[in-house]
């Protein structure tokens, strides 16, 4: 139930900032493009997942892992929520 866990944690974080919202759990994937996943999809998600684990193991938390210009770039949530 990763979707529910993420939903609940995001809701708690937003509530801590006084932001009320409704969040719905939805597993989103390749169906958005209406095509089967390809090698790019697999590489992209593998890179994001590996970077998320490495970031956490390095002691960094509260960031969103992104890929920009072929580089992994963690963005602190406080920059996103401002």
C-alpha cells in the first residue's frame, strides 16, 4: 500500500503548513501514454529509485528526486512548498 502511505504522509506534511487538500491514491504508469513501457521508462524509473535510496542512505531526506539534463537533482520540499 505505498500509495496510501505516500498520500497519508503528504497530507500530514501539508496539514502542518495549514494546507487542506483531498488526495486520491492512484497508481499511475504507462497507461497515461496508452503504450506499453519501453526501455526509457525502465531506465528512468530505475535511476530515480536508485537515487532516492542513495539520497536517504547519505542522510538526506525531505527532497523530491528529479532528473534534469541527465543529472539526478534532489529538490528540497521547502523550495517546492514556498
